[in-house]
């Protein structure tokens, strides 16, 4: 059992190191960079992940799984009202990912199209909590009755995808988290009853 726990910790350490190195060097990072960052051999990484693409695939799952965990935490917080929960869930980002330079996702289009498709897929799925909260807000009378949940989802997905799919963030001088917060603020306030 200890070996399985040790292996899981090693894989987790490699994933976290990859996030750090990715943030620093972008998609051009190497497996050697990841290994050096956590003081292990490159060979050790290749025992766990066959390719850089396989490692990046795991990083995408790791980040999105942690965002989903943050959403669950928000859903369970009884001190928050429905509108607060909607706003927080739409902008859910665990604290340790707030400094990731999401502008670096853009090069995935050219270098790792399958990983980029996975990011798109993960953005498009897992909306159950948000949909439930918007429906609850309608029932409570705090969200406009004519607010179309599918259209709200489409607007947010398209906004996030656009921010990640080209150099919009870099040329606007805004980081991903601030851009996401602005997008969410505009969407949430547009669906509220005034």
C-alpha cells in the first residue's frame, strides 16, 4: 500500500512541478525542466509518464478536477446566498492556480491540439452546479425569469475559449483570472433582477 501512495505522491509532485514550470516557460518547457524543478531525474518522470503530451493531459485533468472540488466547496457553503454562489462558481479557481499564466494555453493550438481539445471539452462539461444555481435563483426571484441557462453557458464558454485561444490576454494586458472575473461579473449582473 505504501508503494501505491508513494507513486501517487510522485505523480502529484510531477504534475505540480509541471504547472510551475509551465507558468514560467510556457509550452516550451522540457521534461528536464520539470525534473530539475523537483530534484529528480528525467528518467523518473518517464517511468510515470511516457510523453510530455501524456503529462499535459494529466495536468489538464488535475486542474479541472481541482476547480470542480472548489465548486463543491462553494455549493456546500451555507453562508453564501444564491447570487454569491453563482458568481463564485462561474469564477471558481483554486487559490494555488490563480498565478498560472493561462495565456500560455494559446500555443496548445499548434503544439498539442489533442490537449487543447480536452481543455475545450472540460470547459463545455460539468455545468450541473451552475445550472442548478441559476434555476434556484429564478425560483427565488433574484435571477431574471427570461435568463436562458443554455445561452448563459454558451456565452461564458465562448468568452473563456476566446480568451484562451489567441493572444487576447497578452495584448490586453490582463491576466486570465482578472479577465474571468470581469466576464463573470458582466454575465451575473446581466442575469439579475434589478
